[in-house]
C-alpha cells in the first residue's frame, strides 16, 4: 500500500516531459502564491518529494467541501497533485466500505505513523456523541483516534474550522471546531463554505513540496490566502472609494458593476483569496457574479445578522429598548429636577 | 471578529442607551426646574419664533465681533462642518443610520471624506493648541474640555486609520473605531459635548427673553 | 460605463499598473539582463480586464504552442522581449497566465532531461544500423 | 440685615463729579458678623434659589470657548484672563453644578465639584462687582446664546446674602432701602429741589397730584447733581399737554437693591414707584434718563408686582420720541454733529435703541455713530453700580479710555446720552483725563430746543 516512489519518479512513469514538469512547477508556484522566480527551487524539491498519506474524515458536513475539491475535472493540475498524494481514506470517495474502509484507515495510520495528514470536514457534535457516527464510532472518538499519530490536521471548510452551520446559533448538537478538540498538534484552518479547492490543494502542495505547513494567521489560516480581505483585492474597490454603490440587485449600479457594500457585502471583513484565485478554474467569484460576499470564511458568519445588512449597521436592539431608555432618562431627569426644586423651596421658606 | 462583535453589539448598545438616557436626563433635569413667568409687557412677539430666530441667527458672529473672533470662529466652523460631513455623509455611516432609523440620504465619495477628515483632525489639533496656550482658554478650561476633545477626536483618528491600516486588521480597526464612538456617545450628554443639543435651548431661551423686549439678540 | 457620473469613469483596475511594471522589467532586461515573470492569477481582475490587457500588449512576431499536460500558448507581444504565456490543462481550460519579460521563455528552450531522453531514443532507433551512434 | 458703619449724614461728597463717598480709604468688603462658613452657606442657599430652568439652561450650556472675553471691555483693556465674563460666574456655575444641575447628586457624592469657599467668594467680589457693569456685550457674542449679564445679576443675590458686597455699593443700597434714595433725597428734599427748579427755570411742576395720566419719576443722581433735568422733564410734559405729576411718595427710579444684589430691596424700591403710579391712576409711567431704572421697571417691574403692570412704562427717550413722532411737541433744528452714547440697559438690553435715534432725527443733528455703536456700543464703565466702587477706579479709567478713543474717532462736536449714571461716569472721566468732551443730556437738549408757541 505504501508508495515509496518520489514524485519525480511518478511523473516520469506517466511520461510527463521535463517541460510538462516545469509547467506543473509553475502552476504549483502560482498555487502557493510564490513568485515565478521560485520555480527552479520548487522543481528540485518536487523531484525528490515523497507522496504523503492523507486520511480524510467527514463529520457533520454537507459534502460541499468534497464537492468543491472534486469539481475540477480530471486530469488537471490540481488533479495531478491528488495523484501525488496517497488518499488512503475518504468515506465518500473510496470504493471500500464497512470494515474494509476502517481497516484501510488503520493501515494507513500504522504505515505512516507520525507522517500522515488528517483532513477533516464537518464539525464535531459534543452535545450527544450519537448525533453523528461512522461505522458506529462517534465523530469525537474517530477524530481523537485518527489524529493521535498524525503529522498535522487540516480543517477543511468553515464547519471544521469554526463550527459552521451546525455550530450556528442555537447550535443544537453542541458542534465544535476541530481545533477545539485537537490541541497538541498543528491545525491548519481552511475555512470557506466551501473553501476554494485551489487553497486545499495548495496547502497539500506546500506540505508535499517543502515538507512543512504554511505560515498561519491568528485563526490558523494560511496567510498566503487569508492575508488580505476580499475588499482589498476586489476589482470593484475603486467604486467603493468613489462612492458608487449598487442599491438593489437590479438597478443601474448593479448593472454597471458598482460596489456591493450597501447590499451587505462582507468583503471588508472577510479574509480570503476569492478575488484573485477565483472559482471554477478562475472563471469568477461571487462579487464578479453580482452578489455580495457573505463572509463565509469568517468565524460565526451565520450569526452576523442578515446577509444583506450593510456591515456598518449596528447590531443592537430595537425601538422598545430605546423607548425604555427614554423613559429611564426621563425618570432620572425628573427626579433630579424635583430634588433641586425641593432644595429651592426650602431656601425660600427659610428666607 | 470577537472584538468587532463586542464593539458593534453590546458596546454600541451601551453607548446608545447612555446617550439617550443622559440626554433626556440632562434636558429634563434642566427644563423641569422652576420657571418664572415674565409679566413685563412685551415689545415684540417672543415665544417659539423668537427662539428659532436666535437659534439660527447666533450661528453667525455679529459683524462687530467678527474680527476679534475670526481665528477661533473659522476653526470652529471648519470643525463643525467637517464633523457633519464625516458623520453624516460617509456612506458606511449613512448605512449605520439607515439601520438605526430607516432613513437614507446620498453620501460623498470616500476620498472626499478622507480629505475632510484630515482637515477636521488638523483643525482639532489647532483648537487644542489654542486652548493650551491662549491665556483665557487656559484659565477657563477644565477636565471636561480636554476629555471631550479626546473623545471627539478619537473617532476621527481611528476612522482615518482604517483605510491606512498600519498593518492592523481591518475589523480590529473598525472595532476600535466603533468603541471610540461608544465612548463618545456615552460621554456626550454628560459633558460639554451636550452643547450639541443644549445650544438649541440656551439660544432659544435668549431668543424668547430678549426678543420680546425688542432688545438685540 | 456611465459617462455622466461626476466622479469620473469606472475602474481600469490593474491594466495600467501592470503595463508600468512591464516597462520597468523591460528596462532591467536591457540594462542588467534580468528576466521577470508576472503571474496574472495572483492579481484581481474585473470582467474583461485580462482580455483588455492582452489586447493592449498585442500580437508580435512569434507564436509557439507547447503540448505537455495540455496545451500551452507562448506568444511574443508587440513589445519584443515581452511574452504572453497561457497554460491550459488537458481539457483545454486555462490553468495559468503569465507575462514573461525575457529574451526567450525558459519553457521554449529544450530541457537537458528531455534532450537526454531524446538522444537515447534516437540512439535506440539508430542501433540496428551500425555502431556509429554517439554514446 | 447688617448695618453700614458709615454714617449717612456726612458720607457723601455731593460736590464730586459723580456719586461719591467721602474718605474712601476706610474699606469694608464684608457686611455683618457672620462666620466664613455662614457666609458660604448663605451664598449657596441664595444661589440655589435662583437656579430656575432659565439659569440652568445657561449655566449648563457653556462650552468654554472664551469668545466672551473679546466682548468685555475689562478684558480688552487689561488682557487679564480673569476678566473673561464667564469666569466671573465660576463660583456661581460651580454652585449650580453641585447643588442644582441634573447631575448634582453625582457631583456631590463623588466630590467632582468642590464646595465653593469663602476665599473664592471674596476673590470673586472683585469680578462680580468691580469689573462687571452688566452691560451685556458678552451676551451678544456668546455662540451658545448664554445671557451672561443676567447671570451676573443673579450671582450678586447670593453675594449680598453672604455679606460680600463692595462697601460703597452696599452703603448706597442700604440707604436707598431705608431712606428711599441712595443719595439721601427724602420727600422733603425732593420737594424743595423741585420748587427750586420751578423758580429757577420758570416752569410749572406738578407735585403730588391726586390723579394723573402720567407719573414721572427721577433718579437721585439727577435730583442731586443734574436738577435741571427735572425742569426739562416738566417743560416737555407741559408742552405735550399731558396730565402728569411727580409724587413725593414714589419718585426714586434708581434701584440699588437690584445693583447690589438684594432681591427684597429691589422689590421694595420698585413697589414704591408702582404703588404711586397705581394710586394716581397713571396710564403711563415715564422713567428718567437712567439705564438700570429701565431694566428694573420696564422689564422687571411686572415681575416684582407679580402680574402685568396696569400701566405702560416708558423711558423718557421713548416718551419724547412718541411725542415728537406724533407731533405733540416740536423742536427747533440743531445744526451740530453729535455722537450718541447708548445706555446699555436702555438700548442693548432694553430694546429702546431706536427711540433716541428718532429724537435725534427730529432735532436735525448730524448723527455720527460710534464704531461699534448702537446695540454693540462700548459701555461707559460706570454701570451696574461700578461707578460707586472706589477701588475699581483705576480699572474703570482704563475702560473709559476705550470709550474716549471711540468718541474721538467720530469727530462729533457734541456728545449726548440718555442716562444720568453714564453722564456722571463721563463727568468723572472728563475730570480725570481733562478731556475735551462734556456729556450732555438728550432730555435737556430737547427741552432747550422746544418750540414753545406750538401750544
């Protein structure tokens, strides 16, 4: 089961030319957001790289992340990368099922002890472990067992990274993110609903190429992809500065491609690479398609109020609370005045 | 995001409540004090119209005083107009108000707002320096004056930093900006910034008292 | 774009900055013999902007097509030394776009590994004819 | 109430160019024998009494912009920031914040506003009395529209109760309360002097008529120092054919109760006149050339009476303007250039600015307005009781210089006003500086130029 060949050997065996390999390396550099000048270094690193074993665990999720990842038609460059890892367990994709599947997982763990990567999509219910089980094993148990000898964990998608929809208010299953359970090893968060497939492959490529995990921000997200906001890289940004906004989805501004801030765009507070990497083989991204960013790669994005509420809208209570405030102010003010008047009356009486 | 959530949630909410409670409290605490009727025979009509007259007329310094107060009034005008522009004509702010009161009005391009913001901040500094050096202002100034200055300038400065970033995350800066507004709202009714609403009452009172005498207002 | 808006026309995005960068890169190529490559996939483009950039750079004297892991188009622009590279995958989808400012793009040059492989292949082909083959 | 230590009989120097007390070196800045704590307590109690909604609105609104300094002649001539008008109210404001403001409870509980001290009050005596003529220029410059002058008058109430009034002012006020006149004009003295004027100027003067449409009152300053004013008044009223009278039971228009800060005395003094007017069934009360009398009776009289006065109140300049405008009297043209000094309480604070202008128009003079003039006129520096306070002289002369320059700039031949208190301040200043201008009375100029045969 364990493949000892280097990536160079695998590609050569497939009859890929050196030019093809260079083209692959350029794509990898681009994927890792590294400058093209890095291509020779990547080439030499990849030649001797060995295929890491990957175990993919799916918990409370919708399979959207896997869909996103497999949406790219094979064989593409991303697909090639999947050729270059050994995806030893993925209960949606693998042919094996039942005991055989679980056996494959145990075998992969055994053979690659301390070196394999665990990819997780979906959140883990703590409210009642029985809410989500695979082969009779609760999610939390399977996670703990699987990560025990892993090199690192990659949380794919907002559910695994931050709790996502299952963790949204009122969180009936007590869903938590992976990094709330896995504390003693590196956890890379690749949030997004779904995450950009290229970002998943890029992290794998990084691990494959340099044997290390990327530089992470305070939410455990790779800085190379989550270092800047959508707003910062948005081609509609100049319209924001000019004060030209679409007011509705079908007005003149919307047709002219003006800024979607007023329609609730979360671009300014959402860190992701959608505006540059884009989706569907670089075709487009939500804003380019005329819809504001929902901020799906930010923690708790489901609980941030209406998607179409501008971000500068205050998240505060309604009119009754303010009415109470007015009444309270009136009561205190009237009491203060009454007290002063009593002091005056006393003075006048005393002369 | 946690700080931002706190800022635009509980912090801002507290600020708004404090603002509303404080404003009503202060106004009623003043207006419900004993009022003495004026039995003198009026020369002209007083009342609300007289109040409105002085509320608007006192916005302009009388010609006779203009030269002596030129520097301070120009700075004062620029500060107030600047504050008005950045508070009410910046699109994200308008959307904030829309969320609050449901009304919306056209804004200005952000670059204009940034420019006005810088001018306003500069004028704020000039006014502070004047307060710290002018013998009259030095004498009559107290904690309220300086604290109110800080509280007023903080949202302008924090707002201006947002597009610059200085390597700080957007939502952190936004959160700090909103927190500074929460502080401003909380303080406003309790200190001299209350002149934002008291000005109508003090000018109006003078209008009603002096206009009915036919005296100069 | 609406021409009546008081604050000027819409955004031209990255086109002018990229053309500027290309100009400086060309200057470095001439004076320091330093090559530059710009990865267009790392830059935010609005709809139609890449096409406009391509149009601005124009079509020059050389056009080449590479067929390895899908097709790649390599084309000199109207500015000699400025190359437009487009990698496609086997499905013909665009996988990457680059502007290279160099004398000849590296990928056009025959690679030692491939030359070696070709040599071996040629050698094998000539083997039955005699011993004249180079080793 | 406390008693003055100066005897009445020989205290006043009637020969001096202004209302003056002899031997001013004897100084008493405190009245009565209260302890310091008692003084503070009294001051506080009586400050509190005045903190109604109007005062509160004003005292709460100050933004410390300092603009009022630029309107104040004391600051202008000295450059001393302590003369900033709003600073003169500092202890009053402090008391307000602590005792009656909406947040008073917090200020007291947390000690955010200190108690006013007796030292503060003593220090502020100079600012509230010696260096404020209540002229109200500062009230016009204030961007918040705070009527600072009105607040000064209120602050004086507490100062009086605390026995912290400049001595001369206290003395004249006390005498006015006890004798009915600050200058010892008893009914007998008044009658004597009226009779003297009747002879001297050959004019019929009505005294103590039982019934009259118009009650005319005078100020002691006129009775004692400018008695010709009484004759001039009589001449005009006679020419107008009015039913009028002077009353010995209500002749004193000045109100030193108001100036010194004693609200009860202010009421007593106003009520003497009001009662007299009611007694004779007057339809009109004509006030003399006196600024603060106009404030006391025209604008505060009804409030002292507790309801609207049953008669009209006019300043003599208003009355003259009315007579001239309606043709009831006529005057000969005077071919002179004149500048007119507006008494603060009549013009700026009283709203009768136009009346004197009308009179001057009928006189046909070339009016050269001062700059600033009219409602923005600089005060003579003697109002608000300041002219009585000796230790304030030096400062007052500085202020007077400002006035002199302003008048000289007009290049007018004659200088007129319609306030005896301004007049005595000018006379004193003229004497001090050996100045070329003499202040003349608008009333007397009208009387001198009456077209007599009209009747």
